């Protein structure tokens, strides 16, 4: 297949745009504070519209990952209690960074729990900066509440 100059120029421009996008993804990012990490109201509404029941959490998580430019987090029902024994007994869900996944004890979890676990995903991927583990738990609760509030879901 041979290309003329015009086609080669267009193809080269396309490749250069793709390369620039890849470089942007790979560039070191400044870590955000909790409040900097909360998307604008219109984005929150759009993201939350993708979260209609457990079957659509995958689309919601993919949209969040696109927004924050991180690998998607998986949400897995741990029906055989394989991972959850490592979490506190009262925990409904727990995030495990080595799997990029949040495991739940229940087949269905509420939106606040999903957002809470997603915050841990952002911390694990160095998007959000927090102090210690106790601060991270409080910040995860706040993150979930603020996104729901901005999205008009509270």
C-alpha cells in the first residue's frame, strides 16, 4: 500500500497527536488535595448518571478512571470470602491495591461505598495525597459525600 504526500502528512499528524497524548499520560503529575480531586458539578452529574444499579458500576468506574487518568478499578463481590477476611469484620468493602480491585461482602453495595473505595484507588495511584490511614478513611468518606452532593444525589 503506497500513500501520497498528503496521506502521509495526515497519517504523521495523527501519530504525533497519539504520541503527545501518551506522553501526557506518562508525565509525572502533581498529587491533588481532597478538594482539588472533586470534579466540577457537571462532571459529577454525568459520572453519577452512569451509576444506575450494580450492573452499571463497570461503566461508572471506567468513566471515573478516564476522568482521573488511572487504570480502572474492579469491583468484585467476594461471595466466597477469599479476600474480605483480611479486612475489618464490620467492613462492607475493602480496596486491595495489588489487584486494582475493591472486594465487597455483599452482592450489591451503595454508591457511597463504591466512591469511598474508589478514593483508596486514587490514593494508591498517587492522584490524591493524604496523611495516614486514619486520615485516608475520613477523606474517603468526605470524597464520596462531596461527589454525591455535587452530582445532586444527596
